C-alpha cells in the first residue's frame, strides 16, 4: 500500500519509524529537504502542502493520505477523497479543527462543554467586550505552538490581541490540563488511550512535563473520556485525535482544543504503551485491527526546546548525563538549527513511581539544554 | 556524525529505526536497492560489501562504520581503521569470527569452554575421524542461517559434509541453548543483557521461539555470563556482540558461536528492555554512555519465516489475528519476495507470565504464515 504524509516534521519522523514495522510504501511532502522526516520515507517530494496542485498531484497515485500538521490544502484533499482516496482524518474534520472559530462553534453546536467565547473580527470587536475579560484571544487560523494566542487580562492588554478573525475565550479557573488520545478506524471502532496530565511551570506558564496516566479523580476521568469521545464521534472521521481538556476548580471538564493527528501529548506511547499512537495510526490507515492502548508503565515526557538566546547549528549540552539515567528514552528530531523555544526533541521517562518520574523530569529539564 | 552500515537487511533496518532518535547522518551500502534498510537512511549506496574498493570508497568519508553481516571486505576495513576511522567491531574481531576455524581456535587459545573439534580440509579428512562422530560439520566460511552446517551422525552421513575447510565439532548433549548480548564501548566498559533461551521444536529441530530472561539456574547463568564476557574481552574490540552458548546435561556451559553485531536473539530488546540492542550500538558508535540492559517485562520472540513451498511476492496470512493480540509487537521487514525459511519478520510478546508468553508464541506460530 502507498501512503503519503503531508508535512515532514518530528511527528512525520516518528510515524516513519513506526511504519518500518510494516510493509507500507511511504511518501512525504514538505518544502524543506532537510526536514526531520525527509530521509526516512521511500519517496520524498519537495512541495508546498498548502498548495492545491502540489497536494493533489502528491495524492493522486497514493492509496491513502494522512497529515502531521493541519495547515494543508483542504480543497485538494476533498477532491482526492471524492476520487476515492482514503484520507485520515477526513478533510471535513481538518476544516472544522483548522479554524478556531469553526472549532469552537462545532463544540457549541454539539453541546460539548467548552469555555464561553465570542467571535471577533478585529480589535474594535474586542473593545466591545471588555466585560468578558480576562480572556484568551486566539487567532482563527495560523496559530502554532503557542503563537497566535494572547492572554488579555484587562482593557490595557487589548493592543496585544489580533486585528483579524479570532476567538475571545473566557478564562477558566483551571485545576488541571489533561489530554486524551482516541483512535477511530474505518468501521467506527474506537480505542481510548489513558488520560495524560500536563504539569506547568507556575512562573513561566510553560509546559514543564507531562505525566501519564493522569493523577485525577475517577469522576473527572469519566467526564473527560465521555467528552473526548463526543468530540471525536461528532467529527465523523476515522483517524487519530488528541483532545486537550481543562478540569476547572469545580471539577467540571471543558474541551480546550482538538488535534486531528498524532500529537505531542502522545510521544510517551512509543515506549510506555503496548500500541504507540504512531503504530495506531498505521493500523487505522492499513486497515489492521486497532491496538492495545494500555500503559506498560506510567511515564513522563519532557520536551527539549531550544534555549533562549541561541540561534544556529544545534548542540546538546548535558546529553550524556541524561543518557546515563536508567529509565529514560531520548528522542532528538534531527533539526539542524535551533532557536528559542523550538521543539528539538523529547525525553520519555518510565517508572512505576510517580515521584521518580517527577524527580527525573525536573532533573532532565535542568540538565539538557539545546544551544548553538 | 556520519556513520555507515555495511549491509541493508533487517538488522540494518532496525538499526536505522533506532538511529532516528539521534542526530546521526546514516549511510548504507548493499547491492539490492530494494533491501529492507534502503529507504531509511540519509544516503543509500549500491555496492558490493565484499569488494575492497567499494567498501574503502564507502568508508573513506565517514566517521565510523558498523556491519550487520560478517561477510564484508576486511582488508578495506583494516585500511580504513589504519587511516583513523572507527570500526565497530574491529576488523580483527570480524576476521576471527567470520571463519569458523579461526573462531574455534580463538576459543581454544583463550581456554574458553567450547565443544571439542577437529579442523578438516576435505571429506577425506573427515573420513579419518569416524570415531569422532556424531558431530556437526561446519563450513569455515560462507555459512548463514543454518546453511553450511551438516549433522554427521555416523559414517554414512559423511557424504553430506563439506569438501572444503571446515570444523568437525563433537556433538554435545544439550540441555538448553542460550544467548547473551554484551556491549563494549571505546573505554572498555561493558553492559550485559539478560540471558535469552531458545526453545526448539523437538520434531523439526528449528527454533520455535525465544524467551528472555532465560529460565536457568543461577549457577548456570553465572558461568554463561563469565564465559560470554571472556569471549568479548578477548576479542579486544568495542561493539555489540551476541554469544550463543549451550548448557549441557551436566550443567556445563560451552560457547557455540559469537556474532560481532546486533543479532536475531536481541530483537525483543526493542520493546522489552530499557535500552534496545540497536540503541546500544548507536550509543557505542556515537560515544554516548552505555544504556540500561534491564528487562521492562519478560518477553518472547517468534520469527516469521517464509512458509514451505511458497516463492514470490509475500502475503501475510493471519496477520490481523496476531495484531488483535493484546501484548504483541509485529515487525515485518518489508522484503518483497518470500521463499521457504526466509526471515520475513518477527513478533515480540511481552508479559509477566511465562505461560502467557509460551501460549501466545505457539498461537502466533500457528496463525501467521508468509505465503505468495
């Protein structure tokens, strides 16, 4: 079977590592010939995944196509789907999720709990809703990795907002942020991964590390799972989906956002679960049975980000110290250059002991630095 | 760092899956452009790994070279080593192991327990040693996957032997066959994997499945580990080594043979150990610290071999039934054609319960068939 991936970043790289357990023939399209996935596929095609002709020509001789980023040309995928190509996720699901206004309206339409919001077209619109602050202002399209989001605490912050279509989302008193990955196959069978929890640095408001399975109350887990399932069922698409949710101070669960693809919150499944999220997506695409989502051991993920004030050819300080640790798994994405905050790799830690996970996660964060 | 692999089979494929966790730039040389490793490296070079010029030209611009098969041009590797290239394992270690006469003499020279043997140059030589039968006649060079070995029970079998340099090895009353993988880095530090045991089909005398850690007496384990370590220390080479041993009916431990590379007996380490044998070899080559060899859970390996009487484009019967099993990991090597006995893939099973491992191993053997 010939399967194409639109996008050649680290998610594509890890998908291709998993693909080599099967007989699938892989194709990748991406502009950057030195991207993390370029050399791990059978066929690399240099091209713009946002361009209609490029995507259509890439897909027309393949059996199936998947994405590793939402910023792809949907019209080309719709035409390919109409011609009988299998697309994971469906173009209609990408369309809903790609635009934050559509995504929020989708939750509302299906009575899926999510933070209250107002659609704004310009900063003038935002000024009409000062009573709604504090809120997060989220650009409808083109946001990525924290870009395209501004927290507006009060009137004075409005200048930081977006003078373009956006969602103004009322701030929630968050107790915990969690994520649930769900797989859906062509027969509408689903498999739910154990819930993961994000632990944030209270000072920097940056994701510090992630733990899985999450330490949350069973009632909260039930709510979260049923909400995540409702999101995925209503998207009416096969594929792999990551649903990010908030648990608020009252124990209510709200959807934050959904990704219709393999996701940063599922990296640990490579080592820590019987079927990794990457293996699971191949099972869906190749029409094999869904895999076992269970944890083998609890795990943590630490993201390796480019250090502040370093730009250029990446070097990894402290790597040997991390590789010496007993139960850690290092993944570097092979990006040639670093810049502040760029995702350069991740480290998974496995242990039955959450104290050990947290201790090692903190140690790794303070040990491993990407400089230039 | 630029690292080359001589050979592009399944061991190369799995090495390259592991390489993508690091920033190494990979090169593979192999004659067959459709070999399992061809599309997972940065640079594929079509060439004959037994040819001096091909190997020398392949290696001269690299930082380090490793092998996934012993049948390589050693003179070229010696020249490259003399010019400062790092070679894992050293050419001298490959030289000892590649020729079964040298290998047996090496064990003898270092007082390493191994079955008694006689060197034979022709069938006439064998006829001089009828008193030595039953014995295994092993071709000095070029044997592979059971080819190049003939069991000579008595005088009448001698015609099946080799009229070429070979080893006549006295048959041992075997209680169990085991294997130990040992890693050695440039600083002569070593790391020993848990011992694995081979379970043979008593009727077909074929490897049925493998279990790890082995169910053997502690005393036998100590002997086996100290013998395997003696083998590796005397080879005086960094690299990854698989030492295959017999435990005889008296509990004595004898070396069968050694492979100076990643090995079939270590496939399970991908999922079932903190540091896989593939990851370990990269750590050695990239001069990172050695990894943790411990088991996460006990495991079994079932090899997926081409079924008898099928030649041609491979199809996998029963694959869905195996993929439905909860704690199994399927690895297909992507070989386009099958033939009887060809290694087409393997399945790893993980469980705390050896009965579950054995039950599933048998089930997989009877379910998954490679046909054409």
